[in-house]
C-alpha cells in the first residue's frame, strides 16, 4: 500500500464521525427529541423524566463531545502528514475545520423540519473542536513520555 493511501486512511475516523453527525442532524425535531429523551431516561433510570435542565445538559454535552471527537479525529489524521514542527498548525487547522463543519451542520439543521440553526450550538461545537485535538495531543505526549521512561528503565 502506498504511503499516500496510508496517510489518507488516517482520516477515516473523522469521516465516520462527520457522517454520524450528519445523520443525527438530518433527524426531524421529533426524532431528535425522542433520542435525547431516551438517553435521559436511561441515565436517570426513569421512564418519564421531565427535567428541562437535564435535557439541556444532555443535548449540549452531545454537541461538545461529538465535535471534540471530530477535532481529535481530524488531528489524528493530520499527525500523519508533515513534521512535528507543524504541530501548532495542525492543532489550529483541526479546530478550524471542526468549527467550519459545525457551521455547516447548523445550517443543514435549518432546513430540517422541527430543527433550528443556533449560534450557541455552533459555539459549543467549536469549543469541542478546539478541546478534542488539544486533549489528544496531551494524551499522545503523556503516552510518549511514559514509553520513553519505560525504555530508559529497561536499560538500567
């Protein structure tokens, strides 16, 4: 397999997440509410939970987490391209692409019955798109330090 194809394969997780986001955004307002209510009921252990605050927390957390995952997946794909000297640029581009996808997602929802285009959701999504790659970088750096320490410990 060529190196170009291997590099492109690193972006498959980001594409999958984008498709999942698109699928959820294509749900009507009624379908989306039913999914959220199901998550809330499962989390609360009750069949009919009627808490507006819990609904807002679940829905907004979903926005943040799906875009954190997208940003991290984009950053993962970009790590296979270029050198470590471009780390800051990759973080910025990952966050920017995730935020732009959030804007397109909210615009998509504007045309779905029972859904709306909300600036607050775009901002929450953009925050997730920034935090995801930063968290992934932190985890990667910690893992690399751990592995280096393990190697150094074995040599003694």
